[in-house]
């Protein structure tokens, strides 16, 4: 059960960071090597939209699994 909570927190925190980076246009986030792939393919604005969507999906997954595990 504790492992599930850890995974939920990781998903939630990753989603929050991704959404904040997208909204606030964090330079350190979008100049990192990992984000460079999407920035090169989609441009900075497209990468911001993509990371915003990914962040929302991560947050939604964390909330979904929280309630799913709560009902078991």
C-alpha cells in the first residue's frame, strides 16, 4: 500500500512541475536535454503545450489511482 502512495506522489509532483513549467515558461526546464527533443520537434510553444497536457494527465492519473485505491 505504501508503494502505491509513493507512486501517486511521484505522479502528482511530476504533473505539478510539468504544468508549472508550461505556464511559467521556465527556461531551465525547456533547455534541459530531456525536454530538448520536444522543443526541437514542436518548437518552444508546442513543447509548452505538450508538457502542460502531460502534466494534467499525470495529475489526473494520480487522483484517479488515489480514489481507486481508497475504495479497495
